[in-house]
């Protein structure tokens, strides 16, 4: 199974939606709450090419993007394949 990391905050509805999709797919994921740690905010911005929104999702260290990007991959029937790698 793929290594999935999701950077999120506690109050983000898009983070909840992304985690629900990953859970529905049976994907285990590491969640990193950036809401209280400026160093983690900087880390995710660096890893994501400067994006400042959450969630930011990585599968096998490849930046997927945010919630809409994750759902777009699923709609294009590409998410399951990424999660199997």
C-alpha cells in the first residue's frame, strides 16, 4: 500500500472530505496538523511548491495537491492505482 501524507488543520472541511475519501478507499494515511506549528507550515509550503492551503496531499512523496485534486484523480480512475503503488 502507498505511503500517504496529508497536511491539514482541525477546522478545515476540505481536509475532512479528503480524509473521508482516503478512508473509503481503505488507504492508511499520516495526518500532520499544521495549525499550531509555523515550522510545519513552512515545511508543507516547501514540499508543495509554495501552496498555502490545506489539505496538501502526498502519495509516495509525490505531491497530489488538495482535496479537489484528490477527487479529480478518483473521478479519472487514477487514484486507486496510485494507492496500490
